[in-house]
C-alpha cells in the first residue's frame, strides 16, 4: 500500500485488518548544526520510501523501566496506523476519520513510537499518529545565547501536528478533527500544548492520562522515597540557562567564561553519549520565551488556553510503580522505622495528621502505605485539582483505571502492583509482555470505544456503553473489567484531607 505525501511516496504494510506506516520523517534530522534548533522541513525524496520498519527512537540510555539504548539523533519520524476500510488517498475532504496523535511517556528521557502498536485504537475507528521527538538533554537543554532553550521536544511535537494537518487526509484522516493525547510525561506535554501559542488550532480535543503535577510542587519522597521535594514541572528559561551553563563547565564540555556562541558551537560537537549522562537534569520544558511564554499550570488555572474538550484521569494505584521500582526492587523498601521520617520530611508539622490518616496497620507493608500516600498526594490530588481548574472553561471528563490484575508494563517481582502507573496502556495498545485475558479484553474494547467517541465528538458517551457524565457533575468513571461506572474518587483518595495538607 502506497501513499503520496508532499515530500514523496511511502509504502506501508497491511496486517491483521489495518495498515501501518512507520518511520515517516516529519522534519529534517536534528543533527550537527541542527542540534538544539527548531525542527527544519523534510527534504523531498524520489521513488517510494519504505515505511515498514520503525524509525529511530530519540537518543536515550537504558533504565530499569526502559531497556532501549539509542544514540542516533536522526529521530524525527512518526508512525501512522489506519483501520481497514479507511482507504488512504481516496476520501473526500472533510470525510476522513478522527485522528488521535499520541505522545509517549518515559519520564522525559526514554520511550519511542515503536513501543505502541495502535491496532486496537485503529479498530475503534481512529487514524493514530505516534511521533518520536527529542528527549532529555536534546529536548530541554538551555544555555546563554541558545534561542528557544528548553522547548525543542515541544517544537518537534508541534512540527508533527503541522504534518498531521498537511498530510493525514492522505491516510483517510480528518485534519479538522485531531485529538492530542499522552500518558505520563506525554500528558505533561499535552498540558504544555494547551498553553503554547504555536499549538493553538493544531488539535481539537485533549487527553491527559496520568499527568504528574501540572501545577504546584511535590513534597519530598512523595514521588519516590529518597527523592527531595520537586518543583513544578516547568522551569523559567533564565534558570535553565544558568543550569545548562554550569553543567557544560562541570562536565568539561566547555571552558568557563568563554564566548556563548563559541560555547554553543563546541557543545554541538559533544558526542551524544556524553550529553545523555546529563539527561536527568534536563526534562523540564522552559517557559518565558517565544514557544512557551507562560508556565502551563498558571495558564490553565487562569483559563488562558483554547476551549477544547478535555478527558483526563489516573490509575488507582499510581504510586506503587515508583515505590516498587525505585525502593523495593533495589533492596531499599520503606520500613516501619523509616516511615515516620519520610512523613516528617515530606509534610513537616502535618506529619502526625498524615500518619493518623495512613497508619501502618492499615497496610500489608510500609512500602504499600507510602505508595498510598504517594498516590493520593502526588497523583490524585493534583489531577483532581487540574480537572476542577478546567471545568469552568471547557467540558471535562474524568476517569480512574481500576483493574487490580492489570498486567504491568514493567513487572516488579514480589510487589503487589494493582492498577499501577502505566498499567492502562496495554488496554489501548498491544504492548509486548503485557497480554490481556478474559474480561480484560472486554474492558480494553470499551475503553477504546470511549476514547474513539471522545475523539470523534468531544464527548466519550456512547449509547452502547455505560453512561459517562462530565466531571462538572462530580462524576468520575471507574474503568474495571467487572464494573464500569461512577466512583467516589474524592473519598477513595482522601481529597478533602489532602486539600488542607502541604
């Protein structure tokens, strides 16, 4: 199957009732002098370009939660999955299918399009587009004299959205009906696009799955035991420039006190493997410049964003992933003796109140007690606050994924995961090593039909599924294999209690 694009023709493959096109370039390779610059246009090609193999993921090093290592900066490609019968290239203008553009998670340092087989969402009636984009130090680096510091990954995503506007009709999609969706770090980037002037008009609905703290700070240990208090997920551009300059000198990439332009020229010659050693310090997009003038949390709170419908939510046991992966799995579980110290360092004078609300005798282990504190304070509270922030300005729907037996995308041996962070992804995508069984397949089908209805109409409600009122009514939709319907989310996560806590 071939499709003609502005830059040339691509050939995909037909498989199991859908069409897949992989590794399609949406911008020029950001290599050499293009490192830390806005994405440039694709150079046209002659003949037919093979689009049957994945493109390169963004440069990254393997982690405990992601085993991919990649060093090639030529990574600005995307994948398109088309349902059977979409008839790429034959639909009349305005007659295309709804389009879902998916921004992957991975902490801002890891991940890629090839991890997400989108056949299930396509089968629900969507054209699904998944871009690779720059990550870590290549996405969010800043330095004196570097224009657009800290926004290169965000600009890549904007370039992918502009590609969708130009090209998706050739795949049977409707460029006037685009939903931007993401999980975890990808959901944070969706929030950034809601606030970014250059993204306005490029998408028409938004989905934020397990977005971490779009606004506000996170107390010490509340994400991962041992990690200090975390600032908002966005960094002022001048602060980023200072951090980048100091890092470049400390790592020996440039000399102190040199000319900024000469320093940038030298930094563009540093081997990518060396740069990646600093990626953890550069995962926060910068605001205060042309691309992202304002911190997204502040922009959303003030209603300064396009009035697109929003669907957002969490999984019920978000925090278990971080406690299990980064505490128990490395041999440093939370202990009964250590629990009071974590509470004191996280919540100060309010520690005793939190301990009374989350006593150790309520939980099988101290690690699970802390995971519940983490879930409620670091995930449920800020996500609920975000929903309540959005509702005065646009229609908003809220969900909680609640399958106790969900297959985790990253297994944590010996740790009861439950509905752990990212465990909803195998219900939307075919994820290697995370098969579904029995009623789970029915839940996956229902979820994908809800998401497809939202993408099509700006409302997830469907006559063939349980009703889903918007969050303005107080409704939160619980998604589980044995039950789909309303849940008292505020009571489940003690949100009244957390509203008066640090």
